[in-house]
C-alpha cells in the first residue's frame, strides 16, 4: 500500500466507499473508517498505521 488509491481499495474490500466531493473531507473520513476497521479487528496494526500515514500525507 503506497497511495491514497490503495487505501481506497482497502476500504472498498470492506464495502466502504467515501466520496464527499471535498478531498480534505474524504481523507478525514477515510482515516476514521480505517481506525474503525482496526478497532473492530478487521485489519492489523501495521496496515492501520500505514494507511493512516498515507492519508495524512495526502492532505
């Protein structure tokens, strides 16, 4: 996972599609969804950290 697109694909694998029309809001909502997946134990800590880092760099 290297790009925001890769994070979108990760979320899409769990049926989550984020699109508000505002990139900054999209990145924030995607981060919240990644954290929810982690807390629900759907993804591991390493995946969560990498995704959050990518999303924060994308803003």
